C-alpha cells in the first residue's frame, strides 16, 4: 500500500502514520518526492485495511499495490531513479548512456593494467573484470580471487577509472565493497537470497543481472531484496536468457528493456557479450539496445581475445571496441536528439 500525503503534511503527521503502520505489524518506508511525500507500507502478505488512514487529514490518496516487488515498482516510486556511481558518473533518467567495458576475468597485472589504461584514454568511465568466476565446469578458470581484487583496486587508484566486479558469496561482500566501486550479482546468483541481503546492507551501487531462466517478476523480486536491505542503488542488467535456440550463447531479450523500464524506476542496462556469445554480434546488439531505450551497455574487451582464459569468442579486440564506442556515442546523440524533437 502507498499512502500519499498532502503538501501541508507536517513531520508529526508522518510520525503518527508511521506509528499506526508499525502497530499493524508492518514497515513504513518514506518515499520523498519533488512535490509531496509518500509512505510505502511493506511486510503484508495480503490486503491491508486502509481504514486507520482514511480519516487522517494529512492523507491525500491511498493506493493499494499488489505486486511482490513494491519498492522496485513505479507505483511506489513513479520517477526514474538516477544511480550515482562516483563523481559525476551517473546512470538512469536523463544521464548519458553508461558504457562499461573490460575483460571477462582478471588474468594478470599486465592484462588488467593495459585494459584500464586503454579504456580510460578512450573515455570509458567503468572497467569490468571478474576476480571471482563462478563457472559451469569446476575444471574451468575460477579467477584470481583476492589477488584479483587487489589488482583491480590498484588500477582504479592508478587511473581513476571506476571498477565493477562480481561478488559470489555473502562472505566476500565486505572485502569486495571496500576495494571496488560497483558490485555485480551475476546471473547464477540472481536468487542467492543470502547474497542479495548482504549487498543490500552496503551503499555500493549494485548491478543485478537477470538469471538465465528468470521471469521478469522473479528478476524484479530479487532487486526488491536489495532495496529492502536499505540499498537503493540498484542497476538491472539484461544479459540474455536460455531458450531452445543454440545458434547464440543466449537469446537476447531486448523487449524486456522498455518493458521493465515501464514497470520499475530502476535503470536498465544491456550486456550484448553474454547475450550473444559471438564477437560479430556484440556491436549490432549493443546499438539495437540503444534504440530500445537502454541506460547503458556492458561489453567484454580483451587485449588478446584469442588467448583469453574465459569468454574469448565474445570479447572484442581493442580496435574493434574503439570503433564500436564511436558508433555508440553517435547513435546515442542521434536517438536523444530525435526523442527531444
């Protein structure tokens, strides 16, 4: 349930309403707006009797919300959330299209330093690279783990570039959040609820990837765990879903971008590398996602993809990415100009 207050509502009115909500065994969540304040009511398993609030003069409107992802829903938060990453870098709303790029995995100091230097010089604000690598086969490269975190921390200090890496266990959240700007919850961990609860306690921005076979409702419900923990800085990432088709690594679901943006106020970005698994398809799908309204793209780039220890076939060479990056900025400018006209 969402309780919308009048402009004239005082602090004491809000306190009284909060006490009533808590007396019912529920939890009030303040949702300040540009024009008026609203109070979200969460914790109910069914219909809430709004009788105790109807006669309150401070209450303008009561909206019953039946979705299981209340905090994520536009019913609770009608305006786009803009997530601040660091400095002037933001994503969501009218922010410039966010570009995140880098290798699938950290392999060596030289490899990650070369990637960070190249991307920083090009103007890419965020470097992605995996320190912990949850792999389908236990025989595959599992990442440099804590040493990888230290290397990422070093390149962010050396270059000033922001860094994002995947956190795979609740026990790692403290270490990773201390040394990394942005946390990523991968597709295989989208419903690792202990992990979601733990990243919800941090204030680091969190990229939440859609699970391989997750419905939109399940994806948004997972984001709800993070927001409920107190962290509002969530970025949703579509990375393709598993279907009967085997010609591509996954099936890129671009329709989900405008769909989810209509349902939720959170920013939505797209990962064409994992969605396709093929180097030649990454560029076209990245550009298509811009036309679909994405808030950003996450692209795998490697100094020497043919020798990459993971995801080489879907990683772009530096030259290929530089060309695509120019196209991305040109298309972004064209789309924004057309939408504004």
